[in-house]
C-alpha cells in the first residue's frame, strides 16, 4: 500500500486502498494524532495540515500500514 504524491502540494493525499471501511490516522512528528477519518474515493483531505512531515496509518481491515509523507 502506498500514498501519493509524496511530497504533497495539493489538498489531497491519495492511496490505492479500497474497501468500505478504510480509515486513516495522521500523526505529527511528536506521535500525536492530529487527524483521522474514512478514506473516501481513495483520497485523504489534508488541506488543513501545516507544511511538515507526517506519519499516516491506513487501516483497511486486513492490515494497518504506516506511511510517511511531507506536506509542502
């Protein structure tokens, strides 16, 4: 599983994860959860995040995959 683009200039981060109940949790570099929700249409809305590095954990009911990304 991946996230793209990386680094992100836009308002959305995309993942190929599919399913009805794919969720995400975004953490800052201090390991604090700062955003969470359902993946809709393979997209995660990140417009409100500040420019820095993050860890995104995607849960597709089969596995939880941590992926780093950078918001520019």
